[in-house]
């Protein structure tokens, strides 16, 4: 079902209420003129001769041939390239556009592939084709200059939306398999709308189309399309809209420029409703298609993607219904067979015999159970006795008595070993002491003194006097003999002469001089 957006819908979706172009009205308005103005005449003098179209085109061709050199070179950006045996494309800059033709004989010699958006320098002659009234540059040579301004802008925007993750498949929303209402944003007068309506009416007559009429090219078209996406999202959920279909019927790179707009791409990304884009043809790619949730090559394919095939659904329903009937029949047949087998069983034919068999089996089982219980009890009693014996052996008091006996035995053995070791050690020490005593008696100081020797020491410090240099005059000495000690004072030089000893004969000190 196709519903056209009326005045109420136009207000809700923000539409301007434009109607398709009516050629008859345009011709009628052009035929009316103000009073006194001659119809069908120009502003030039009335005496100019009237030329036939062929005469006018001949003059234009002559003027071009005379006014231009045989060969010119033109720099511009390639647009709308088509290859149909010959090459057909446009060269453009920011102000103008020039149609170009490169015949197959020249194209075979050219090594540059004139892709849309590349900047080239074309060499050729200007030709006016009178049958169609077109001025074209017949290209004989083509040189690459780099990417054009529009291609650079497209690549920059593509890099930005890719970096922001707008083209990631994980971000995109799933499109409903069966859509009830589809908002189609396109031009009312475009061929894309008719393709969508015809395809959806054929595939799914129950799907409703809500048309949002917008300009699909030209200045301001991108802002209008972005506003339409925003408006559909604002009221779409409450109106039961499932999907937004953004489409147009192809065109040149200039015609598709509105769909390479960042604001429009942002509105598509922020849309709560899934957006299906079908802009241009298979070879055309725009930013809006790359960020959309689903891209279709053509408007017809987009209509196929957003609507189910009703006939296919009916056929699938029929197939499933047939499978359901077959499955139900098989299930019913198996149930009847199971019921027949149950009815033919002995349990239903002679239930008393089965009860008797079960009773006998129960009696036998009771007997086996009693025997098993008695045997189990005997085994458990024996196992319990063994566990009691192990428990008694493992009782703390028994364990402690055993440990004390072991410690007493180890202590007795250790005491015996210690006594033996001490006796051996004392015996060895006594022998060593006797040997040391004998050695001391042989070489001890007292034994030396008994042989007539003495030891002289400083009475104050106890240091042994070993030479004359160790004894100073007046120093008090102590001499130890075998049977006692003698104290003395070292005499000075004058004292020795007083006693009548000549100085020449005083070769040593008199250690036994009486103390003064």
C-alpha cells in the first residue's frame, strides 16, 4: 500500500510541499506575455534574417573553428567517466564543465586511466557537433596531474568517518526482515521512487510507503536530506515506521555530491531507525552509503532488501504446513502403533498372572534380602571388633605408656654410655696429669733453684732482671732462692768505692749489698 504524504504529513516530516514539475503549465506560463510585447521575438533588430537551425549551427561551428587554435590543452578534474568503445567524460573546475570524447584509436595509446576525481591535462581539438548542439573536446592525449579537489575532499571525509568508526559493521543496526512501514526519502519526480513503489507493490502489497519528498541534488540538498532523516526519527517510532530508505536514480559525480556530506553522514549514524541507502549505480559509492546500515546497488535492490517476497512467504508457509501435517500424521501413526502393542501385551490380557509373578518375585527378593542382612550384620560385627582393638591400641593412655617405656629404655642406654665415656675420660686425664707432674718435677723452677740457682725480680713490678741493663742504681730487687727470698738495693757508683773496692775492679753489681 502506497500512501502519499499529505499536508499533515508534510508538516510532520518538515516537507516544503513541492510538487513534481508540470511541463504543460510551464509551457502555458511561457506562452503568456505582457501587453504590447511581441511573442516569439528577441530583443534584436527586426530586420535580422531568420536562420534555420542548420544555418545557425553551421555559423557556430565556423566561429569555433576560426576563433580557436587547432589544438588546445585543458587542465581539469575528470567527472562522469563512461567507457563505451570510446571514452566519454567531463572536465570540470570550480566554475565550469566541458564535455570530452576520446576515440578508441586514441585511447589505446593513452597510458593514463581517467578515473573520476583525478586531475588531468587533456590535449585535443574543440569540435561542435551540430546534430546535438554539443561542444566537445576531442582528446588525443591525456596526462595525469593528481587527485582533483572533489576527490581530495571525498578521501578526507572517508578517512574521517572511518576513523570515527561510522563504517564499522559492528556499529550498524540490523534491518527488519519484514517491514510494515517504510519511509522513502527521495524526489517525488525521480525514477527511483517509481522503481521502489513498483517493486514493493509486487513483492509485499501490505507494506506501507511513507514518501518524504526532498531534492536529491544541488545546493542545499544535503541539508534537506539530513533534516528529513532527523524528522523521520522524531516521529517514526510512534508512527510505526520500521526502516528509512534513502534513494535516488544515479547520476554524475556532481549529482551525487549531496550524499558526500558530513552532516548527512552524522544524521544517518545517529538515526535510531535502520537506514538503507541506494544511491547511484553499482560503480558509484558515496559516504552516505558507506555509513548506512545497509547498502543496495539500485533502488530496486533496496526495495527487495527491505520487503519480503509475499509469494515466497506464502510458498514457505505452505511447505511448513505440509511438513506439519506429515509430522502430525507420523506422530499419530506411531502413537496408534504403541497403543496397539500395549493392548496386545500380556499385562493387559492376563493381569492376574503378572500380579502372581510379581508376588513370587517379591517373596524371593525378601528372602535374599534377609540373608544378605544377616551376613552383613556378621561381617559388620567382626569389623567392629577389629576396629575396637585398633582403637584400644591407639588410646592416648596406651600410647603414652608405650612412649614412656621407649624413653626409659633409651635413657638407660644413654646413661650407661655416658658413665663409660666419663670413666674413660677421667682415666685418660689422670694419666695425662701424672705425666705432666713428672715433667714439671724434672724441669720446674723449684728444681732449678734447688740446684743452686736464683731468680731476681724487680720488687715493685715483678719483672725478671736478666742483665745489668735491667737494674738501675737505687732500684729495689727481690732474689728468690730454693729456701727463701732476699731483698736488696742496687748500689750506686760511689757506694762501691766507699767499701774499698777500686772502680777499675767494679765489673758488676753487688746484688747482695746490704740495703741502706
